C-alpha cells in the first residue's frame, strides 16, 4: 500500500467517530497500528485496520472493540514497548527514586520533600485484629483486602475528596497495608520505607540491602499500568465519588483474579516444584524442562510469559530480572529462576512478564507464598489513588453501554 493510500490521524479519528486523543489510546492498547513520518511528527494509519474497528454489531449498532474502555489520562503512557509515568521512563524512576517518591509523582506531578507515611495507631490496631481472625493459611492478598476495610473504618476523614486529603489517605492506606500483615521477620526501624516494612511481612530473612533495593524498584515498576482491569474498577468507583479506601477495595477485589495480579502465584508454584529436585543447577535445568513439558502436554496455560502490550518483551520484567541478577548473583535460588527462564527460551515461549519477575524476586528472597501478588497489590494502590484523583476532578460518572445481543425487544 502506498503512502498516499494511508489515512492521517485526523482522517482515521473521523472515520472512527472519536477524538484524536482516543485514537492514540487505541494505538497504546495495541488495537491499531501506525507508521511515523521520517521526522516522527505525524502518523499514518492503514485504512483496513481502521475499517475493522468500525465494524457494526448486531442490529446495526456501531461498536468499539470488545471490552475496550478509553479514558483520557495524564498518568501513564505505554508506547513503543516502553512505559512512562507522567512522561518519565519507569525504569529510570526505578533506578533513581524510591517507591514513595514515585507515588507522590503519580499523585501530583511533583517530587516533594519527605512526607509522613503512617497509619494512625487505632487504624493499625483495627487492621491487625481484622486480618488475625482469618485462617492461618490465608494468602497475603486475602489479608490485604480485609485490612483495607478495617483501615477505612478507622479514618473519619475518608470522605474528604480534595487532593490533599486524598493523598494523605493514600499514604495512610499504603502504610497500613504494609504494617498490618503478620510479621515474619524482625520489625523494621520506625522510619523505614514501605519496601522495608513489606519485606518484614513477606520474608523471615533479614533484608539484604541489595535485595531490599530490588523490592523497592519492583514497587515502582508495578505502581501503575494505564487501564488494567483493576484500575478500571478503581476509576469506576472513584467516578461516583467512592472514598479512596473504597476505590482501593474495588481494585483489590479485581486484582485477585488469576488473569491479573494472581498470575505470579502460578509462577511461584512452578519455581517451588523445580526447587524440589535440589539446588544443583544441572538438576534444576532437568526438572524445569520436565515441569514445563508436563504442563504443556496437559494443555495448561503457562503464566508469567508474554504481554499483549509488549510484543517484544515486558520492559519491567527485563529491568527487574537484571537488578535481581546483580543483587543475588550466585544464589542457588536464583539458579532455579534461570533454569525456568532457560526452559521457556528453549521451547520458543514468549519472554517473561512482570508477574514472573515478581515471583522470581519472592523466590530468591525466601518470601512467603503469595508474596508476588501482595507486592503488586500494595504498589498498585498508588496508581489507583492517582486515577481516583483524576476522576474526582472530572466529577462525571463512568457509564458504559452494552451492545445488546438478546432477542429483539417486543412490545407487551
């Protein structure tokens, strides 16, 4: 197809009946390809692809692609295989900023001075009591959902929705989530960061400074990811002016799905099965091949591999695994991770995504089962609060419409 046959951005948006900003949201979600001009200032689009997106549904109703919601946001961009928070590369932020600093950046677009990340004593006591009533084998994410509800009941300012109050609630909520889980290791110093507080709840080992820095980087990398399913749920809640704790509760409920934050739990099981063969690298490689082969023969879906928004590989996983190798080089537990990665490469499977990288971090750090999804959930609260701030400012409820496919309506 020649350049002259392609559509400009304005022409493509007009055919789809959408704003140019929405057109580029389609691009970022992988629904529509584009070609940049030599100077990179303009883009053109394939008319056939545009036509595919304008197909009409049952009854002649026009429809957007299934399960697609487009929301204008200034928070996160996913484009060209990379991820940015408010215009800054997420890997650069993970290398140079703490999780708390990045959360503040998402919330305000600024890096303020030191801020107080503490939940009140009464709220902490309520959160600890509530999760202590759960069965002993409850996963950390299950405990976090209960803790969030208890923390909400202890914050009598939770219904204040101006930005300063919302960000204060965000700090208190995240600190409370990290502070109310059962303690497995030595308690951190009172002024310790969120990563150190979370480590003591997820690992019985003393925190190695290098691995603790990897955990902090992991929190940065998964703090937001545009309109993931849990973020959609959080934005819908915020759009009807639910308080920040309720927004987080909506996100936590959604992130528990096995197709979302729970994916790392399946990778943890894979690594544990590989480790049962022993800690020798040769044994681990043989066991990894057997474990993967058996799952593929049974037709099981392997979790932690590939990502629809990153066809060439998830940059968050690549960065986190590189940091993990630097921090734990020579570790027998890291050898289990390498054996799994080697087995996937030899079978031509997709590259690892961030769920696998989180499970790898938890495995190397000796963390409890479910640590990966707990790290994901605590970090993502920062993103949900950022999206809630945008919705509170918009003050317009999100109301999706269905494409009706049932019997034709018949007058009584």
